[in-house]
């Protein structure tokens, strides 16, 4: 990819243009540039002069960038509404993940431990895998969603403010979320499972672990990109 297009791509991403639109735009410009070069070469110019003339006809980066930036429909959702993309959406995904984790725990209690007073007992066989899936979802959901936030922020060259807000919210809610079970009233009925937000010392430690695991990859990428020759 020509250096001019690399600079244009970075400029568009930093301006909030969605990556898919940037890729398509740069691809179309590359094809148009190749056509212009072919025209110049057919006119008798050398390959070097043809390339220079083609870039001149194509326009400056300012003109090419302005044509995209001024069209709001090409902006990404995270650029239009960062509060929703990095604040509301991650919490909704986290709530959905915790719902499925509790559903797995409740259904596993009914399937594998009918009549048991609690699902938190020693397990064996298929029940280990079944309950383990819910346990993994419970512990990993905040980190995985945080990584998704970091990936989106990295791909779209976003400032660290909103991704940091999203990761902190995930860490807070993920650290405070605790599952509670209620003993069944009768042996043939499964008990109730609920999830509450509890603020205590263990929640603080859990939140710090989550935010560390979530933010670290993004910080590493930011440092690496800061020292990259492309920057």
C-alpha cells in the first residue's frame, strides 16, 4: 500500500470512520490510482512520472479525507455514541452472560443434583463440564467483553478515555456480582438462584484483577504502537 494511503487510512480511522468503510474506500482509491497510472503510461510517461501524475490527479490527502469525514453515515457507532458503545453495551452483554451463567447453574442443579440443598458440591462426570461452562462464563465474561472493547478501540484508533470507562464499569460490576442460592422448600423442587451486587473487600480484589487483565493488553498495544516505525 502506498505511504499516502497508509496515512489516509490512519487519518480516517482517527476521525471516527468505520474500519469497513475505510478498507473499501482505500481499496477503491487504489484501483482508481492504478487506472490513472495506466492512462498516464499510455500517454507516453515513464512509470515514475506516471505514478506522480496519477497521485496529482487523484488529489491530496486533505481532499480525499474530507470527502469521507464530512459524510456522517460513514462514522462508526462507537464514534457517534461512545457512551453507548463503551458504557451501556458492555454492561448489557455482561448482564446477558451472567443470565446464561445462572441459567446453566440452575438447570445443572435440576438435571444432575435433584433434591440437593445446593449446587455447590463435589461433582464428577459430565456435570463437571456442564457446571464448568457456567463457571467459566461467570468469571471470564468481564475480561472477554473488556478485550472486545480494547480490540474495537485499537482497530478504530480511539482515544483511551471511553474504553477505560467501559473496562472500569465491567470490573466494578464483575467484581461485585455474587451468586446466591436458596434451599429448596421440598426435596423434589429445585431451589432458587439469584445474583446480587455486593461491595466488600473480596469484590474490590476481584475488580482489581478484572481491570488488570482487561486493560493490560490494550496498554501493551498502545505502547507498541507508540514505538512503531509507522508512527
